[in-house]
């Protein structure tokens, strides 16, 4: 039997509107408000109810927000009753969304049904019907809302189909190592999602011949800790001893050197426990706070949340790749300190009773059930900070963040910039006793790289022997900065060779995703097939 999401729809709406602190923006109904914030709250409620490790949660968030982007974009493309590329955000992220000629889809209906259908698929044990019922209550029922519903459902279906078989259900057994330095369970559960690093990234798409360069999570692997690639040499190194000593002192449950503020920082960023919105949820909450502070409307939020969600999902995949798919599946400080007599380093001291500050609500101390290097918190934080900076055009935006951790109820912290928040997030894991500092430093760097790949998606040149047109540094249409933040300003330039089937001007299987480098008029040109024709439009460099 499916269980309802924890918070009632009334509570969810109250939280939603209170967090915005604004009147209903353009394109949002007077009762529901901004659809992006509304459904993001439903997503956070699902995080709280479902729990688990952050990888699957971030995947669900990316699926929902990217489907909402597609639904809004398709609706805008046909907002004049017929397809006009100049009305679009850019190109669709996922293909397969057709629109009835002569009808302008209602964007709110499209957003509602895209979000609802994806959430129902991503969280099959939960019932999101109350959210949809409340969102559609009082809305008109006419041809435009019917077409909006159809567009939203198609966007969701395309996204669900695209992520089917992406590796997220891989249950291949994982056997922890027993050699010194290798991660092993610490009593908090079996290895969580050991195959998540093999999940297909959201930025990685396209199997047509001209998609010459592909990306994998391994592309973003940072250097080994301390630049030392083998576990025995790592454990014997002075760098390891320094990292060990710092967390053993600052992260101990009974530490006498950790300050009150450092303890607050540790709990503020924790959100490890089921019943909280987890690390991706906290960063979504901070996105909501900044959105309200900056006065973003629904259109901007569609784009911002798609960008943040896609970057965080790929960051999670990249972090789990490093944790489980490399030679350095580094043990947690809890194991390191308790088993220090086995590491071969004379500068580390064993303490068989050492415990991290991290604890559940009953006071039982624990370490998360996956390897330490790199930090998932830090990787998510790095991806979030890079996405926010690129979207707003500056890192220097101050905001006050909140937390859902039961050890920090009511605590807020103010940051001068997005990067400052990410840096503190990474550092907090040392204070909590569950990570070394290099886990955080290289985690933030990995997350920033993941977001940059999503933002810029520069695959480089295609093969010289490829008969299809070359492209140069295409920007991923759904989450790329140039598509998301700036309207493409494209105009139809007629039909080249008369149809969408002409290979030379056909973009790729996922729609008008790329701008090929045509070397024509100092412009990028791309053909799209939204209406079965090859409209060629040009975006100035």
C-alpha cells in the first residue's frame, strides 16, 4: 500500500509560500504560487519520507526538474499557437514532446503534470495525488490546460524512458576489503549504493555518430589523496598522518579542542539521518532561499532548478565513482583511529574506543556506510556553488541558510558567497568526525567540475572522417548557462532541404540540443524538428 508523503499538502503550501515571501509571480496561479517551488517542496517532503543515501534522491530531483524544464520550454515554444523558436528557452533536454497545432499549452498545467508523473515514478511507495489535486484546484478546464497536461505528461514520459536502464537499479553485490586503509562497515549498515558511480550521468547523452566524445563519471576523478595512488604508500605517508591527527582531534565525540562554533557547523551541515531532507535537500532549500531573496519568477526558477538539480545528480554519481570504483576506497576515520596499529605509520596513534561526533537522535555515534574519499557532501556543495555562481553571474551573493538536522533545530548560518558555503560544508565533515580534509577539498573540486561539465559540455571536435557537420563546444540545452539564462534570440531562416530527415541539418536523437559549427556568417546554426521541419536559426557568438 502506498503511503502519503509526510507533510500534509496544507503544511507544504504554507512552507512554500512563506519561504518565498513574495506575491505570486507571473505564470503562476494565485493559489499555488510558483510551480517550481511548489513541486520542489513536494520533492523535499519525499526526501524526508523516503530517506536513504543521497545519490538516488538527487537522481529523482534531476529527473523532476529537467522534465519540468522540458514541459515549460515546449509550452513556451508554442505559446503563440504555433512553433516559434524565438519563444523557446533553447532546445529540449529530452525528445518526444509534440504539441497540437493551433493550441498554446498552459504552462502551469504542463509543469504540474510533468512533476507529478515523474515523482510518482521515482517514489512508487508515495502518493503525490494530494499535491496534484491542490495544484489544479480552481484552474480552468479548457483546450489550453488540456494541451498543457498533455505536454507535461509527455515530458515526464520521455524523461522516465530516458532514465530507464541508466544503471540506477544495479544490485551487483559488493564485498568490502579487509586490508588496512580499505573501507569496511562500522556498524551503521552495509555499503550503500556501491554501484552508483556507474549510473549514466545526466550530461552524457547521444549515441549518433557525431556524438564523438562521451563522458563518464571516471572523467571527473580527482587525484588520489595526497597524490599517492596505492593504499600502503598512502597510509605510511606524512600527509596521511596529518589528516589522521586533525580529524582524530577535532572530530572526536569527546573532543576538547573543537569549538562551540565548529560543533554548530558540524551539525548544521550534517543532515545524514533519515527523516531529514539529506544533503541535496538542504542545497535545494538554500536555492529556494536565494531565489526568493533575488526575486526570481517562475520562468527563472524553471531554469535555475534544472541547472542545480542536473549538476548535483552528476556530482553524486562522480563522488560514488571515486568512493567505490578506484583503488582508494578509503576507510572512515572511525576505522582509521581504532585500527591505527595496522596502518604501518609510526605517527598515528590507535584509540580502540574512539567515536565520531556524528550521532543519531538517541546519541548513538556512527559513520555513514560508504568510503570516505571523496566527500559526498562536499561534492554536492561544489556542484551547487558552481551552478549558482554561473547562473547569477557572481559568487558574491550573501544568504542565510537553514538546516533540517535534529541536532541543529532553528540554527541558521549566513555566508558571504556560494563558495564560502561550499567550503564550510566540506569542512564540517572533519568537525563531525566522518571525513578527512582532503575528502572535502577534492570533493568540492569534483563537484565544481561536474557542474562545469553540465554548464559548458564541451565535447570538442568530431572525428575528421565524420560525414555529418562538426560542432564546437556545444552547450547542453537543458542546463547550459547560455541556453538557460539568456533567451536564444533565434529566428527562423526558412527550411533547408525541406525536412527534418535531412541528416546534414538534423541535430541528434535528443532534439535540437547542439549548435553545430557551420562556419557560416560567424554564427552557430542548428536544425530542430519540433514541428517536423528543419528550421535553421543562428545564435551569434
